[in-house]
C-alpha cells in the first residue's frame, strides 16, 4: 500500500507553536497530506503550513476562550479530552509527551508512538512543575499528589494501546521501561543542519560535515536559547555568569522569565523569543551555549554544534548522547558538569576557557551532521514501513 492510498491518523498533544515536537510531526504531514491529525488544541497559524494543511481535529478544550494562554493548567481534564477512538485507519502514529499516546486504534491496526518522554508532569519532573508553582497555589499538596497518582495510573494503563514504542533517545527509552514496563526502538529527532551552519558558509549539502572557510573568532558572550521553564534551570547559568562577570545573552520566553530577570545582573541581556535567523546568528558568534537542565533529547545543543558552537551542559539526559565532552574525546564539542549548582557551572566555564584551543568548530559540525533531518526521515519512515509489513514490536520488558 502506497502513501497515496494509506489511511493514516496522526495524533499530537497540542499545536501551539513550532518547536521540536512539531518539527518531528512535519515530515509525517508531508508524506501523508490527507491524514487526519487529532490534537487537544490547535492555535491556528502557530505551526507550519505543511501541518496546517492536513485535516486537524482538536478536542473540546479548543472551544475554551483564549485556551492557548492557560492550557497547561488543564492537566486534570486532558485524559478526558484525549478520549480518541480511531476508526477507518491502516496506521496510527502518535507523537507524545503528554496524552497523545492514549489514542485507541482499531482492532488489529498498529499504533506507533514516537515518544518524547512519558508525561513529565506526572512522573520524573513532577516536583519541578508542582512544588512551588502552578496547581500547588490552588490545591493542597496532598490533593496534588492524589491527582498525579491517578494520572500516572491512567498513563500506564493507556500505554497498552500502543503496539510499538519509539523513543527519541536512550534516556527516554529508559523512562519508558521504568514507567510502562515496555521497551522501545530509538530514533533521534531531526536537526536542520542545512539552516544551522557556521558563519561564512554557503550551500552546504545535507551530508557535508565541515566547511572550507577558516573558522571565525567567536565573540565574548555566552548564550542561552530555550523556553524559560523552571526545570530548564537557567537560573544556574545566570548565577554562574553573574558570579564570574561573564556576559550572557538569553533568547527565549516563558513562565519563569520574570523571576529570572529579577535575579539577573547587568551582565545578562534578555532578548525574548527571536526568529530562527536571529538564533542562528547568535549561535554562530557565541563563545559557547549554556545548557544546565536535564532534557529528554535537546535539539538546541545540536543546532549550536551545527553552527560550530561548543556546549557547556549538565551531564544527564539526552545531552550525554549528542555532545562529545572534554576529557573523554579527542575531538571534544563541549564540557559537562555533574551537579546542578552555580559553582559547578562556574567550574565548567573556567575549564572550557582554559582549554578553548581544544574545541574545533569543524568537529562540532561533524557531530551535528550525524543527526541531520534526512537521517531522521529515513529511519522513521523505514521503521513505519516495516511495521506496516508486519514487523513485531520491541517487547522486551525491563530487567
């Protein structure tokens, strides 16, 4: 059965912006332009024309006035809103970090979940979301624990509706084992190495790892690029740069922005969210990207390396799979620190600056190209084609 006649249903948690998850969704919409796309919310115009062009079917939550401003606080309602019972499909593909994987496929129809992480609000990062902010201001801690316990039960139970799990990293594969007692294949997300290139380059082919122009000298500032959420721990980057007197540029916005600005010194500049061209320009010029949080995968560090920019980050999560650290590689592309404290970040920055001549931007570029978008599409579509031919799921349970 070819793509033109295949009945495919796509499921995505919500469509409110063009972030990493949506960049993974976009190739699926390109391959199956007639697909139905089920989602909790659809803020029209917030995603690419390719995604907007498929048949988007939002849930009843989408009818709430200005819901895009507060939807994250509707967590208790999401399992009810996500009661998708799919009919008339040959293949269901969900892209999930919250509730999309709960879609129920027709009997005998494969449901492949490309899992960004098990629901982080209820599992491994619940304290970061609820300990001091969000619901805890309205509900007592005991009520929050009871609510999250029920959501975890629902999340674990609905994992049975997935026939094949695919994780975005080995870090997430381990979480799937811990939370669902299921195994998963691993396919890394795509990085646009055609767009994110070093300064002074032109028309790099998708497979071209390096560049012929002499690397330009980098400017004297560090960089943060991300949504400003508490679990990202950018307070550590601000505190460390303030302590060392280093210039820091912060690109991003989010619920933690006001608090970060209140504690920042004059050495820190907040630019808010910026278009991709501005982000690329800063990645081409920054001394290094600071990445102090624990991420499921982390596309920004690879976009940085694609521009020849080193990464200084926390030695946990997906970053350990994408950055080659100083002291462990003959061609390092970054420096790791082992504790989420300002002092640990300071030590990493000092170590980086002492070894600045060890970081070749061409090595960073070569590392990033391993994760280019052509590789993602080849691996993902090859996997989905094998599933359609009847390939068995990866079902080895955790030891």
